[in-house]
C-alpha cells in the first residue's frame, strides 16, 4: 500500500485524484442529464424499441449503469498510476534525518 512520505506529496496526490474525480463526475452528470431531459421533454421517445426488444428507457438506464462502472475502473486505474508515479519520484527528505 502506498504511504505518503510528506504532506506536500499527499496534497499533490489528493488534488490530482480530486480533479480526476470531479471531471469524471461531470462527464457522468451530462450523460444522466440527457436521460432526464428525454424523460421530461420527450418522454414518448423512451418507448421506442432500440436493442433486442428493449425500449430506449431500459437501454439508456442499463447503459448508464455500465458507464458508471467503466468510469469507476478508469478512476481506479489513474489513481493507481498517480500513486505509482509518486512512489517512483525521489524523495526530498534526507535518509534517516526525518522526525520520528
């Protein structure tokens, strides 16, 4: 497990992860807002058969769930990558000279 050595490193990782999470959240929000907008303004479109007998409402809803899982995997991948990059960077602390 990654252990942050400095508060600066921890703040940097936290900021990068937060920015990524917020970006992915807004991507999902736009997709979900599209679903809600169709339901509010063009609800009759949701009854159209689109995939193998599924109507648009079911296909879109299942798609949103699958997309949320994919975004979770993407978030995990990049957070792990960020932590691995932080582990690979040389530490600015002097070996053995830190405060216990």
